[in-house]
C-alpha cells in the first residue's frame, strides 16, 4: 500500500546502538509497518469495486495466517481478526456491488461524522481531545510538529486533516518503514531515532484518543468488518507501544 507520507531531509540526534539482531528488528519493523498501513487505508478510503472484489476473493481460512503476529497478539486484536475472518467468509456468494454499497454506507456513517447520534464523532484528534478548549487546533499543530520533526512531508493533495486517524496511523507506517530500512542498512542510531519518534507519537497522541474512538466504532458498527477493524486498531496500538518501549 502506498501511504501519504513522503521523505524530506531529517536532521536530529538519535540514541545509541540496540542489542537485538538487526535483521530480526528490520523484519519486525516491516511487519508493523504493513499492519499500520493496512489499518490506515481502511480509515482514509471507502472500499471501491476493485478492493471489495479482492476482499471477497480472500481465502477466509488463511486470513489470520496473513498476519504472522497473530500468535500471542493482544486479545482485542485477535478478536478483531476473527471478526474480519467471519465477515469475509460471509461474502462468498454476495454480489460485489452489493458488498461495496453496504461498506460504503457503513464507512460513511462511522467515519465521516455526518450528524450527532448517526455515528461516532469525526475521527480527528482535535475533536476527541480539544473539544470545549481554546484553541481547538492545538492537536493539529502538535501533530504537524511531530511530522516535521520526524522528516515526514504530507502531500499537498491530502484531503484529510493532519489529525485524522488514518493520517496518524499512516505516520506510524512511515516511521516503522524508515526504521526497517535503517536496521537493514546497519544504521542502528537512525533506527533507534525512529523508534523514539514512534514511542513518543503513540504516547502523546494516538493512545490519548484512538482507543476511545475505536470503542465508539465497536459500539455503533452494524457489521463485523468495521467492528473488527476497530478492535484490531485498539489492540495493536496499545500492544505496539509496549513492544517498542521494551526495545
């Protein structure tokens, strides 16, 4: 999946060398990046005809196997994966256009914040953290500073606000992807610098509001697809913070 964030010059000091095998750490970071990218893509793009066709074609029995971390995953993420597996299995004999329409209506209701009570509040950090405070754009400015500090440039054609859940998850995809590349190139100082940025962004931003947003989606979702995605998101970001904190 091609993400939103791109490279720009990065100048910062990073911590010292780590203690684990660089190849193992690169593989772990690459897998984490793929999961962040997968989750981000669901929140920023309502499924179209082609993506639904690919979804229907997935072998439900092997879906969990596409995520090698499923053994030992947090209970919430494993539950979300199983909900996705069940939803995919239920699609086998449904017309593609029927599934696309169902997911489009559901995704719009859950992620667009059309009106109070119809779905959860819009998936923006400022909505969940800055409501009733002045200025309401504090979270937006804070995440923009984090993006800039890490050397991430948001494309000018990005239609979602910088504090959108999908954009913040894609920033984590960017960081973990760069971390993997750094380990692969035997640049541990750079890799640990990206790990530090990941840990800080999870602690200061994502963990402050995304679990609450996911709880609302879980409560209001009609179908297992988006309910499963929300469970996966909540479980993964919490578990990932603990994982990189240990590093």
